């Protein structure tokens, strides 16, 4: 993970195909840098104490937000969005996407509170590469 050698994100992405099962590629201070594949819908959830950073590497994603009304933010390749702490959100992708996420180490993929988690969503703090 953290080391003195470059990390090839394309190689990491080629090493797994499971959607909603993030991989931890490195750590910066107390933050995990994660890669994830998005396909279909995640689950409505909230991170009460931390923002969540999304950078779309490939494809397109939508992030449903409840802040306080409901709206959807659409992100394409190369676009960034930060979901503020305390905001319920639901990521999704209709055609699949590759996304880089930044969150404090140990943050659950389904947040501190969430709707019922479907079988296709991995409840994890990330899997080490």
C-alpha cells in the first residue's frame, strides 16, 4: 500500500471487477484513497462526521442528494464532487464507472446510517490492494 513506488491505477482497476467493493490503493495521512467500480445503485446513506470526495475516472455517475430537498448531481469523466458530511446521498451508475474516493481510514462504505443494504453492495471499510 503506502510505499516508495508509483501505483498504477489502471492495473488496480484491472485486478477486480466487483461493483460497490472499494479497493484501498494508498493512504494520505489519515485518509484512504480508494478505487471503486460503480454499476447500478448503491444505498441511501450518510457520513455524519466526514465529507466524501468523488473523482470520476471513467464513465458517468449520478449522486442523489437529500440536502434538504432531493436532487441529483451528474458527474462525467474528470469531474469531482464532494458530498458534505451529514448529507444523505445515493451514488449510482447506469452504464458502469470507475471512481476514485477519498475518505478517512475506517469509514464504512454505507456510512453511519443507511437504508437496507442490498446484496450487491459490499459493506466494508475497503479492501487493501
